C-alpha cells in the first residue's frame, strides 16, 4: 500500500521511507531483509507494534558510490527505539541497523 511517493508500507507493521531511488531488484532484497527482522521482532519482543526504516543517500558522488544513512525505529508498547548506521553497502548497512535494533529491543 503506497502512502506517498517516498513512503511504502509493507504488511501492517513495516514502513519504508526514502527508498524511492533504489532499483527494483535491490528493493526486493530490502523487503526480504526487513520482513525477516520484523518477523523476529514480532516473535521475540512483546508489545512490538511496528518498524519504520528511513534511508538517506549521503555523499552521492559522480562515481556512484553513495553512503547510505539508515535509521530504524521500532515501536514497542508505544515507545520508539531508534538505531542508525552509515554504510557504503545498502544491504550490509540495513542488516547492521536492524541487528542493532533487535539487540536493543531484546534488552528491554
């Protein structure tokens, strides 16, 4: 379900923001990674309500090697928990930010 040009909702509890510039093939992998972590969160964290992933391209150069700034926010019992990572590889950065979020939420 599309909300606006820059926001995509997956299922009922996953929102991607800023992924408009990502190629379609990359977006498929992004959705699988995020879906996997969302499932882990909903299975292991009581009160998990949803997750929002924000992507921002920083230092985009002519050579096409941007850095990806990723922010992951999980809503647990109405309280937001946020992690962030900057990486040159979208998939590594996404995995790292979600792994940090999973670690942070499991401590609660």
